[in-house]
C-alpha cells in the first residue's frame, strides 16, 4: 500500500488562482506562490491529503509552453519559494505532485533557440520531430517542425531521441532533489511514446519511494497506460463525462455502464484519477441542469473506484463556462479570505469537507471491490467490500425521496456517514430512505463510529445560461487558449456548435476506411470512422458515443484510441 492508494487530491492551476499576468515578461520574480500558503490548511480541512499543482515552471503564457524546466515561473516566484511551499505542504500532511509537460516545449527553450541560431549545425536539431530546414513556419524561422495541436508555439519533442529522454529523466531527478515532490502528472500522456513513458517510470521507481506517475489520457483502454511498467494512474475522462451527463439525463444506467466497463479493465487495481471538473473543462456547478445534483455527483466521485480529485474553487459551488477562445473563466483568481467560513455556511463546501473526511477514514472506499446492488434511471446503489466489511452507497437523482432495500454485509447495524442516521440489518438487508437529489454512505456501525451530519441539503436550482463572448473572426493562437481540447469542446446546448457536430457525424459516416493503410497514415475523418466501425462490432453505438468520437479532432489522441481496440 502506497500513499496514493488513499489519496484525496486538491487541484490548483497556480497562474490562475494567483491572478498572474497572462504573458511572462521574464522580469524580476513576483512571489505569488506564497499567496497559496494559506490554502494549505484549507486543503487539509477539506479532507484532502494530496495536491496536484501546475504548471509551475518558466513559460511564455499559460504554462504549457515551457521555457525552463528547472526554474519556477517568474510570475510565481523563485525556486526557494517552491521548496518552502512543498515543505509546508509536507508539514501539514499534504503530498505534492507537479505538472510534467514533457511532450513539447516552448520556442524560448534553450534547445530550440540553439536551432534558430545554428540551424543544421545545432547539436539539438534532433531534439524535435521532423525539423526541416527546407521549410518554414508562421514565425518565419526558415525551417519547419512538428508541433502539438496545430500550434507552432508548442514544439514537439523527439521522444525517440535518447538525449531527450535522458534530459527529461534528469529533470525528474532535479525536481525531487530540489523540491522533494511526490509525483508528476504527465501532460498529454495519450500522445506520448510508450517507451518514453516507460523510461520515465523507471526513473520514478528509483528517485523516491512511492513516487507517483499519473497521465492525462482522454479515450481508450486505460489499462494500456496503467500497469507495472508505465503509469500508476490516468485521468478518468470517461467517468467524468458519465457523472454529469448521467445526472442531466436522469440516467444512472450510463454511469453504471461506464463503471462496469472501467472495472472490467482492471478491477480495484486500476486506480484512475477521478474528477468532475478541472482547468480544461467547465465547472460542474455550471454543467449541471439541476444544481442540487452537486451532492450525488460528488458522493459518487468520492466513493466509486479510483482516486478522487477536487478542482480549486469548486468546493464553493462557483460557476465556470468554457468560452470560445479562452479558458480564463475556468481558472479564476480567488482569495481564500473570502471563503473563511464556507465549511460552516455553504452547503457545497460542508458536503465536500464531510466527503473528504469520510474517504480518509473508510478504507473500503480506497481498497474495496465494487459490486452493483440496485440500478434504476433515478436511483443507484453499490457496495465497496474490503476485509469482510461492506460499505454501501446510495444516490438519488429524483426530486422525491425513495426507499431502497439492499443486501448488507455481516454487520448488525449501519450508520449514514452524512446524516448520522442508524439502520438495522434485517434478513441480511437494510431498508433505507434516500433523500431527493442526494445520497448516503452507509458504514458498518460498531458503536465507535461518529459522524457529524452535513448542515443542509443543496437546494434545486434551475440551470441558467451564462452569456458567451462575441465570436472572434481571427484564428486562435496558442497564447490565447489552453492547449488541451477534450470531448467537451462542443457543447450540445449551443445550437451553432451542435450543428457543426452533426455535420461532422454525417461526414464521418460517408468516409470509407481503407484498412490496408497504417493507422498513422489515416486522416482524422478516417480515424473517426474507423473507431466507430470498431465500436459497432462491440455493440450498439449511441448518438452520444458518436458525438464523443466526432468531437475529438486530435490525430494523436484518435490514433491511441483506435489502437486501444483489441
């Protein structure tokens, strides 16, 4: 058992939370990272024991166009500030993992600058993919190269070059020796070369006991990445999508089906990184049609198999709509002093704090096997079973209470960890009342368990549309928009975007896939249709599944997705 097996994460995007300037002038360090020190005790009060924070290192703009892997971004402070911050996290019992942007660098990175200066004579000309001195790029450098996501600002590293792999492994060793970090989240892991990730894992295994590698992966068979030789965990985008859409559609079958499919990949051993929002996707409070569903959504995130993660500010129920050309609304500057009494006064925050403490005190939720007990469109129950104890979770997405009679473990009595209500086991079952738009975690009661009831239910609130900024005619530059585009980029609630998605689906259905071609040579429409064909062989393909495929327009991600089919 390692620390990450029982982790409850808090996620911070530091450039946003501290209100740092959007562009880095590389001037004197501004010690904004120190503004986050008061947040550490808040993180602990929420029942979190791990922090994912990043990106942190010197970059041009949003942080994912790295200039220097060994220097804290000037807008945040100095390396000494980061060392002190991690030390304080550790003092308060919080593990720390950082963002590792190892798929690409910015144009100000030393190796790229050397290529600009020395061209064919640069010793770093093979550090990047397909550098062509007969070509050109939008910056008129007089050569071309592969980039990430269509942005020349993000120069793709040649992961097959041993010198690149050695350098990045040295960066990991430096981060541990300099800052004493506990793990790394690999950005864009779904387009990283597997041998490259295996080299990073070998370094992680040696650099520090229980050092954790987690990767950003959108689609595919997650077990291809999560195994003894590659990564410890990946982002669980499949569950993320099911959690909000399953509630908006009043369809717990979608959530349960997703859980079963994920559980079949690796059972309780596949500890995926679960979340309901992050720095790339809309806030869960914005996405939910019924705001009261904030409760059952988070109860599920904290109790289903995996490692739960909370994105900063979402514990306060703040809004955040993904804008057409900016992610700024997803990464706001906040002041912790504005939320000093939130745990006592705000229903959302009170619930999150209770769930964090329940998670940490209930090993069944970290290690237990998953068993589905009851499933209807409006309610859902399952158990987490570990060392002869069963914890039972019940959720309800309807506007009225429901009764559930459920098989229990070998305890004589259960207690609701959120309500403090006790129920007896009769005939091997418990009969429980599940409140409207809510849920409960039923823990075996031995007379020692004490839980403080959560203050009050989250009242139903109709979803209100947030106005969007006017469309900008000029192309989007990488400096203006975050690099990661997920399956959520197209929102069904926006008619213009939905129409585009429909057109994409019709186009994809007309594509004939030439299966004699290597996947690498297929176009994006061919890969999309190829994925749909493989899905059809496994069973019915819903409109939502089609939309997930056609909205993914990244060749590397689609390539990994189609390879994941067996």
